[in-house]
């Protein structure tokens, strides 16, 4: 069964990877709709000149596509997802999939009412082959039982290219809701925890006092039934780094550890997707760039077969609930 998709909102660059990876597995993108002319529009048209722009949101919602790819302004994603599901589409949303508990509750009700899939593309796991290889190693028992993850998510501010909504807390949702949702997803995934308690959460604006709505630093501690986690996210990536951020994940097991240097290996090997494995028999760094990105093909299969092989719906809900809970705790102080 061939599938089609439509893009709803191009406000974040993640829509490039979402569209490209679905097309790579044979899903035809029949069009896109976006509000106004976001900075990302030119890049989308350059990458996908054959995808037509749809003039009205109604046209996109009624085009008959199987899947909606949503990368609008974060605060607007939930409403678009609800409309898409009510029009018979499954959803792949950019993270964060929602920015308030009220939005999450509405999404949960819509999923229950329609039977549609609401999936959030946690790209720091789903779009990095090294994360695929780490999953394989953990499942094979290479480091014993996982007991902790340490996730680091630094980002470059790129102030000159940021739209107005990027600096508004009510529009982007807060740094923990936004960026830290990646690391919460990875904590639950690699420890095998079904849920977690937020034991500490903190946000700050250290370096951007002229933008009071921006949070440029955040951290979270979690405790799940199978382990603990620490998360640090920020907007402090220095200009000399050759990419947007030195994102890393360390997975500690009872018999070893794995470190993922996802995007750059400063002072080491060139390229991306570097994996360090240390256990009783191995102490090495390898190139994991050939490990593949199974999330996209699995999601397509889930759409066809109404299964949950890419990510369970419960896991997706739980990640966003924990991110919102951490954000709320941090802002309460």
C-alpha cells in the first residue's frame, strides 16, 4: 500500500528531515501549507521544488493524505495535529508536539476518538544512526542493565536568523518542553522505563537579558523504575564549533558504558555518529553512520497495519507529559 503525506507548517528546519526521510522510503508528499513566509520556506522550496504549495489550510487538511508532517510554531502544532487527525490523517509532529498540558489532553482525546497515530519525531534519536547502533548494543546486553543516562543538548543561538516567536516563552514552550523532550525520550528508551519522576528541574536566562522570554539554560534530573537520568540543554554553542551543537549521550550499564558523540568529535575523528563502547571485552570508538534510521519505515508500516513499532503511543504521550512537568517545576522554582 503506497502512502502520501502533506506538510503543515514550515516554521522549523526539522521539516526538511521529516519530509526527506519519508520520501526516501517511498512516501509521496503531495503538498505543503504554511502560514506566511517563514525564513525556512526558501530552503524547503530549494530542497523540494516538486512539492506544490497549497493556498489554504483547508486544502491541506482535505487533500486525502495519509500522514501530516507538522513543524509549525510550537504553540500551534497541537491544534494542527488535532485538525489533521479529525480529517483522517495520522501525524508526525516536530518536537515539542505540544506546549501546554491542555494541548496534550486535547491530543489524547482526539487520538482516543479517532484511532489516529500521534507521533513526535524526536530527531536526536530518530535521525541519528549512532542512536540506532546504541539501541542494538543495549538490546544485545553489551553493557549489562542500563541504570543511568546523561544527555547533553547544546544548541547555537544563531540570533540573526531567529524569528520573533523564538524569543517568546508562550510560543516556543520553554527550553525544557522544547529541547529537553529529546533527552527525556532517550532516557525512557534506553533505560526501558515506562515513566519517571522529575526530581529536579531548573531554567535560566544567563546571557540574553534583553530577551526576557528566552530561556538559554536548563537542566533536569529524572528517576524511573529502571534508573536515573540527568539532562542539560542550552543555547551556548560557540561559533568555532563546525555545527549547531556537540550533542552527546552517555548510557551507563552494570557491565560497561556507551557514549554517543552524535554530531561532532572535537579533536577526534571527522564526520558524525561516533560511538564509544567500553565493557569487559571492548574499549573502542567506531563509526556508526551506517546503522540506519528505522523510525520512518516503521512509522509507515504502523500507518498501514495500525501497529506501534516506531514508538508506542503511550511512550510519546509520556515524554511530552514529563517535559511539560519539568518545565512547570522549573518555572515554579
